[in-house]
C-alpha cells in the first residue's frame, strides 16, 4: 500500500500487471460500444513521438466482421477470436504525418516524414505498437480482459479491411470478459537478467 498520491496502490498494479493475464476463452457477455470508447479515451493519452498518434483501431463486434476476419487467422487462433466479444485490429496509418500540423502545431515536423518513407514507416510501426500496448492496459483499466496475438496473415487482413487506404495491420487483441481457470503464469526474467545500470 502506498500513500504517495502519484503512485498506484498494489490493487491497481495487480489489475494492470501482476494479476492480469492473457485470455483465450471468453464469457458469452457483450462489451458495450461505450466501453470501447472509454478504453480509447484512456489509451489515446499515452505518449508517442511528436504526438504523432499513428495507431488506428478497428473494433470488430459483429458476426459479419468476424467472418471477414476468419480466413486470415491461423487455425489455432480461430476459436478464441470467433468467440471473443470483440477483436481489435491494431493498425497504423502510413500517412500519419498528414495530421501532425494539428497534433504537433508547435513545430513543422510533417516534412520530416513526408519525404522520407523509411523514417515514416519506422515511426508509424514503433509508435503504433506502443499505442497497441496502451490499449491492452486501458482495457484492463476499464474492466476488460485482453488476448493480444499475432498468428494471422497481415496481408489478408489489410486486403479485407484496409484496401484503398493508408492503414496497415500490426497485431490483434481479443477483448471481453475472460473465463476463469487460465493456465499458470509463465516465469519472467529477473531484474539482473534483463536490466543493466550504468
């Protein structure tokens, strides 16, 4: 327990990290659209370089949407995805820099990316991935469980959902209310194995 108003207490840390688990099986319980809006309204505040905010999110909640996604899934991911109340495609906009005059008006930075495709691609992927991680934490903060995954054909997802746009898929996150009885948590590396102090 902490009395520092700038620190989360143990219950909040457990909710976001220590007790949170990746879920693969889901209760038959819908997620209201208002909960998804609440989730986004949290994750959008996470930092990105030059406030570029390149991530785009497609929340698939309908059977039609799931059927459109299904052919792109690896066989091992079909059941968990088709039974999840929501599957989010975490994508990024390759032309994110078009919005930088509004998102970062204090400096002219759009030109950094408009003429440098490699830098734009790297920036969009890195920061879009960060925003996907913020989505997982925001989901937990609003009472949802998350099941992030790869194991799908990005090109097929892009063709099915993003043809004719500048969006490209990164990874998927199933969202909903997980069933109890998840397997034991896997180990993690200790501080001395994963960190250096210099």
